[in-house]
């Protein structure tokens, strides 16, 4: 089983909507961001009547025997606040352990970049050991994980090395749980349930804002599943034998599809974005643009038409935006032409279609 086959698809899901055109923090759509697959702290979710989810459930069917095992990865984004600070007294060196005298500002220009207070994110992954399905029938599992709070300060320097500002990144604690169970759905089939829960303590939730809750949220949560000595049954196009069982599967906030090499049935991606079986990233795509619903060519051309000032802001948004801009600006002409379109899956027309 090769998890690498689905990593490109899973990463596209992970960063879908992370930053959208015009790829600048000052844009309203990037200030009021919508997070797919967001699991909020339980107390915050319940305070709002469950409108904001705190759990996600995947149910799927596996054809197998008593030796069949399940592997999984849970991936999500752990958000952090990035605050821009301007030093009251610029200096050439920062003293270790010394207190910095800075004032928070919305925007700070340093050299050819514009830095703004914003939200960034860190990839998180939980990869527990494999699980025997027959054992999960009699002994469901509950696994917990924690990512502690963290703070980092990055100096911002002018061309002469003088420190004129700082980026202060603060990340809040996240605590979660994974629940796994299985039930026999037939002589050689198992219905498997995987639940991901956000159990982060979040006191006085009723007084907290959504932005505060987001710092304790699992964003873009999705699950990659693999099976050994067995195979998954498609939820989109199940064989007649399994349709009734498939209809009983309850997927909440996510939808599992077959992934990997088309025709193989040993891997699934359970994603908050609805996909078809065996989704693929177009080979013509030069890199992620964080918007799988758009056309690469359109977004690439739009980036090329940004003004120098807009590009300065995009360059300072974060490392992913900077890399996207540099990739677009150096895109060879032949690669740009490939984005214009491609023909696939041609077939001869049947007589009744003529």
C-alpha cells in the first residue's frame, strides 16, 4: 500500500481555500475565511446549538476476513495568529532573553515586502498503528492526541540588517480523539466507523468569538484509509450485493471515495469536499493555487496581471503565497500553453448517438 499515491490529492483538500485570489491578506475573502472540514471545540459547538461541528464521522464497507487490517492517517490544519509588531527603537541585534519593545500594527513595510497581521497554518498528522478488523468488532478503540500551545518571534530586518519589526506567531492548544469500531455486515464484510472529535477544553465558550474558537479548531480535517488483505467497496457505485449495506453508512461532514490507481480498492480518502472515485490532479497543473474549483489558467493569468504593489503584498502574505507568485512569474511559455486545455478519454461514438 502506497500512501504517497494519494498525498497530492489529500494536500489539495488540506489547503483548499487557504488563501484565495487576489491572494492578499487585505482582501475581504481572505480576512473572513471559510474553513472546510472545521471541527470546533465541543463546548463552543454546543453553545451554538451544534451549528459548528465538533465531530466528523466516516463509515465505509470493507470486504475482508479475520486477518484484514486497517491503516489510517488523520490530517488537519492547526491555525495560528501572526501578529505584526513595529519596534519602538530599531536595532541591529536582538538580545537573547530580552524584552522587545514593539507595538502591534496592522501593516508594516520592510524592504520590498508588506507584512500584515493574519492567520497562518501548520500541517498536523496522526498516524496510529494498524488495526485488525475482527478485533475492532469486539474491542473498539479510542485514541487521543494533543498539540500544545506555542509562540515564536521572527525578526524583520531592513537590507542593512537593522531589525525594525517582528512577526509574533501564537498557536493555541488542540486536543482531539479518534474513535474506531467495526461491525460484521456479512460473512466476509465489515462496516467500519471512524470518528474524529475535538475535545479541546474551551472555557466560557459562550463569550468567545469565532476567531478565538478557530485557534483551537481542527481545520480541513480529512482521513486517509488503507486496507491490507481486503478491499473497500465504492460508496458511489457499489455492486448490487452491497447496496443495502452501503445505504446504511452514515457519513457526517465528510465523504469517502476510492483513491490511488484506478481499479484498485485498497485505499480511500474521506474528505469534507465531495469528490468522485479516483480523483486526480491534472498533470498540466504547475502547482497548488488553493482553489480546486477554479481553472489553473485563469488564476495564473490573473496573478500575472497583478500590479507591483499587489505582488508586494502577496509576497509578504506567507511562504506559500510567495512560492506561488515566484512559480507563476517564472512559468515557461510551454507550461503556460499546457494550461489551455487537454483532451482525455476519447471514445468512438455509438450509432444511436450520431
